[in-house]
C-alpha cells in the first residue's frame, strides 16, 4: 500500500511539470509550422524559437522568435488555438523601441 501511495504521489507531483513541457514543445512546433508553411519563411531564416510559460501570465504560453537577419529583435507569438496563431508583440534585446516600419518581420495580428 505504501508503494502505491508513493507512486501516486510522485505521478501527481510530476504530471503538471510534464504537461507544461509537452505544451511548450507543441506550441513551438505549431509556430515553426506557421512560419514555414503559412508565412513561407525558410527554416534557415529562423534563428530560434523558444516557448515560455508563466503560471499567472496571460497568455500563459508564448513563444520568442528570433530571425537570422534580425538577431537583435525578439518577436512574441502565441499559438493556443490552431486557427488563431499570431504575433502579438516585439522587443529588442537592448530594450530600445523600434518603430514597426523598421522591423523586417512585423506582422500585425488582427
């Protein structure tokens, strides 16, 4: 009986962590597919895609995308709903604000 309770407790403690990690991978793949298939970027044009999670954040999952030809700008995307994938913000690595006209990959989400 003790083994059963111990295993159940371990599973109960690990399940939320595993869920977050699985969702991060799913959302990163969804954004990668969106950028390559829908936005017609080449895979080489994408320097990095990193999914972030915050317990109390809205959205709770978001993705930081850096493009190879614009490595000083991080574009933030969300991918919660397969039909509503999009970019919702951008920021520079040094904290400066760039007008959207200067951004190579800005796409307003409507």
